C-alpha cells in the first residue's frame, strides 16, 4: 500500500462523501450521505472498493484535480464524460490516471451530482463512523482549491491486471430536465394528515435543500391533529 495525493485545482461544490450514518435518528442525527447513492455505489464498485467507501461528490459544478501518484478512478452520476489530460473518456468505467495527470469533470448539462471514486481509501475525518458532511453536527466542509486528498491505495499502473475491476459497459441512465424524485414512506408517515395518500401530491424541491433534508413547496403535508 502506498499513499498518494489528489490536489484540487477547481473545486466547484465538492465534498468527501459516503453513504452516510443511518441508525441515529433516535438522537436527532440524519442518515445523510450521498444524494445519488446508486451512482456512488457504482463508482466505488468499478474501482474495486466497498460500496460505502469515501469518494468525492460534486454537486452542480465542475471539478479538476491533479494526481500525484498513479491512480485508478471512475466517474458516475450526472457527468457526461471525464477528461484526463484533455482526452475524453466515458463515465461508468474504470480509468487509469498516471502520476502528474489532470482529471477534469465538467459541470453537467442535466442532473446534479457526479461522483469520483478512487481505488483505495480516501483519508478524511469521521463522525459517528461516517465522513458525510453534516451542518447540524458542525462536521465536514467543502473542498477548496489547493486542498490535498490523501489516498491509500494498492494500485500500481504496472500491476493493473491483478486488480479486481472490470470494464463492463454499465448502461448510463439518460437524465431528463426536470428530474423526478421518488419518495418512499418513512416511519413517521402516520403523522401526516393524509397518511400515505399525501405522497401522491406533486412538490418542487427548493434550493434551500441540503444534506440534512429536502425543502419542498407544493402540496399540503399538514400534520395530523393529536388529542
């Protein structure tokens, strides 16, 4: 294992992220985590990581970083493609990045979140077992230009064939604008005046939404009156 670095050249709105910290709702802590967990899991799987490994989440913006060491990466989510030293490569594939190369992910035309996974372990502080940012906990921050992300990896370009990764032609979903978000009943569904029927209404997500929750406008989600 060796430790190499990703140096941030253009940060946009990017954080180190994982699948969150579920199981703490009883003490008022949101599960949080990646906004597009399917894409985050896929990006990690393509580079041989556990699906809950830390990775870089980029929200509605571009991102650039320089590799200070050989890396194996993948990009999934809203990004249409990824540039390595100016050459375009497809998303949802494992890609080798030589030391000194620059990785560029353009702001997506449609969709919101893109994920950059790197084989190995992105080093980042944890709270309650997760690297996920949480403003209410006062934990985590946006990446900024000049930041260095340490990556502990077993990858070496000369030894790519033993790596447990595959070029499997994963189908890339076609995103539309606007994007429709699915809602599923939670444990407090009984507290809504309309119960599960309230989920049949149409809502619009507001820009004030963040990692803690989604702020909606539209239908009536009034609480049931208790005696």
